[in-house]
């Protein structure tokens, strides 16, 4: 048993298989993928990586497994899935996921291509230890009851990143009782078929589930959706799109880059945006408006509609299209509200068992904002043009 000192959980103890997986290139690459990508431009101490986060998820999964009473073979597969759940991330994590999804049809948690085709060393380690790579990939994709432990409403991934991100940003809002959450997890259904049973929180844990929901909602507001990170993230996405257009780099190579590799490539290939991101010389908000001021058609705009709007706004103002960024987030929601808690002996969705959920959903709707960003000297003109192009009730310009 190998022990690694972790800033959040203390000592994380790795079994023999985990220790071998940690030494593979696919896992070591996670040292060079920051957990919070552009959020670290807001919180300077948020320089933790997906490497340490993955160790934390493994640690919490081990605790959950001990309480679920899984057989040794099933437990080995779940532990491997927890450790490897983030190896499919591209550079800058979620900030480049949309680009990769549009090109490949895969999200970061769809790693069957990597484990079965792309990284034979990970496969060799798994197979040498009697663990099926395809089964591990299915767990990471959230399939089955135990897949929900790795990727679901009550997953150990969420538990770790909330407390870890709060710790490294220095904010107090992501603190949750991971020990209680892990210890109170149960499998509801056929005990002889744990892979297909439902993952639930035991009786008396509505407040426990609510705490996870509150933490996520507050972290969304203060950390994950901070306007500076959103501006930087949108600029990064546009820069990556132009990098792929201007070079012969294919998406397979792109998604295996590390953060620093991508930043250097952007600085050399898309110098204006790349240099601005590197120096935190970011665009300003020409528009920043809430859900009530945005037509439904604009709220549901997809990638192509966003880019078309950018071109139209830029043409109206008479500036380069690269100087306008339209940022329409997905509709507000709280995935955790669908988690299951046992109440009076009956499994219930948290949204049905908790009056708090409605209030938190309302808060998420109020916080939803559409942004349009540009260089400071064009803020007024871009804001006016964006109001017309997007059909907004107000330009909502802010510095």
C-alpha cells in the first residue's frame, strides 16, 4: 500500500493497481491540466490539477466501496474508474470540451477510445491485474448503478472537486461533509446485481443531500461562473477554434495536449487572443444581461448561431470578427436535485423531498447571464449592436 499526502484528504492510500495506473503517461499528463482552467485568473492560488483531484476521487470511492459491501472484482473496477475518470480531458479541461465534442461526438467521460485504442499501457496495467478496460470505461461514462458513483448526481467526483476547489480558491462555500456523504451511500434494488441497482442516500439524509446542492449553487455563483473566468474561457474557445483552422493539428492531437502546450501554440498561431489570455489582458463586457431580458430563441442559441451573431455584430460596428465574443450559457439547472434520498423507507428524488430545491433553482435562474465581450474601446458600440442583433431588451453594459 502506497500513501500519498494530499492537501484535502490527508493521506491517500493507493493499492497495487492504482499505484501502477498513476505511473502511466495518461495519468501523469493530468499533472499538467489545471483543475480550474481560467478560474485561476480570478483566484491566484487555484493552481491545483486534475492529477490530485483524481487521487481524491479515488480516495472517496474507496470509502464508499467499503460501505457498499461490493465483491472484490466489482470493487477493483470501480476503484480503477474513479482514478481514471478524468484521463479523457483535453487541455484546459471543460473549456475545450465543446470543441472536442463537436469534432468527435465524445465528452471527456467517454474514454472507451482511449482505453481500448489509444493508450495500450493503461490497458496492459488493467488487464494484467484482471480488470476489464471496457467495463472501466462504462463506469466512467456513468452506466449502471455503480457508474453513478463515478458520474452521477451523488458522485464522488463532485464531492471532491467542491471541497478541493473551495480549499484552493480560499472561499468557504464548497465545504461539504464528504465523510457523511460517502458513509451514507446505499444501493437500492437487487443486492445480487449491484451494477444495476440505484445509488441512494440512506434514511435521514435529506439535509446531507441539500448541503451538496447548496455548495454547488454557491460555488457556481462565486467561483465557476465568475465573469472574468467566463470572458477568458470564451476567448480561449475562440482562439482554439482558429488554431485548429490555421494549422494541420487534428483534434486527436489537440485533445491530448497539456495546458502549457496549448497556451504556447495559441500565442504563436493566434497571437492577439493567445497573448491576451497569457497576460490576462481580457476583453470587457459590452453586454451582461439576465434571463428575463433575453428572447427564448437567443437563450437556446447553439454554436453556429453564436458565431453568426458575432460576425453580424462585428460587421455592424466595423471591427474584426475576432474582436466580438458572444457567450450564451446553457439554460440554468442543478443536476444534483435529481439525486435520490430514502424518506420514510421510500427512495425519493431530492427535488420532491426538499423545499430548498425550488429556491436554489430560482437562484440559478436569477444568476443566469448572457455576455458579449470585446476590447474596451469598442464596448459602447458593440453593446448597442448586440442589443439589436440578439433582440435584447437592454444592452446591460458593464466594465
